[in-house]
């Protein structure tokens, strides 16, 4: 089956592990808010309703990104689904593309710093033992 990205050959390189983890966290937060909103209200709940709407939109954007990166569409009811998905995926995907490249560089820098600190500690320990 041909995906929507096959024609343009614009593969998206995203941090799928982080994307899935964010989706799970947002889904849990949505569920908790929904549970709160389905109980009897003892105070105004407009803030919680707005927060739930924003969270659901964020989940939709992440699902669009995930679907688009796999060559699929998440929402088909929009006027021009390919263009709409591409625009959202481009905007939201920047967070996950840059983060994955930055995370690898940060991990390498952290490993180098730890190795250097270990070498310094070892040198101090050897020098102090003499």
C-alpha cells in the first residue's frame, strides 16, 4: 500500500519513543481531567474544561505527527487532509526532530564529561594515596 509520503519522499525523522511517551502522559492527564469533570461539580469547572480541550488538541496534533511520519492520515474530515497534516506535522515535528538530535549530542557530551570527571577523580585518588 502506498503511503502519503511515498510520492514526495519526505521521510520524517522523529524521536518515536519520546512521542509515544508524551502521548501516554497526555492521555493519562486527559483521563484524569475527564474523571474530575464527570463527577458532581461543587465549584466552577471552566478552567478544567478549557485545559481538557487544550490537552485533547495537543493529543490530536501528536497523533497527526505520528500518522504523517508513517505515511498515513489521522483526520480525514478536513478540507485538504494532506496539506493540513503536513502543516501540523512540520510544526509539531520540529520539537521531536530537534530533541532527538540534541539528545544524542547531549548524551555524548554527558558521557565525555563523566569520563573526564572519573579520570580526574582517579588521578586525585592516586596522587593522594602516595
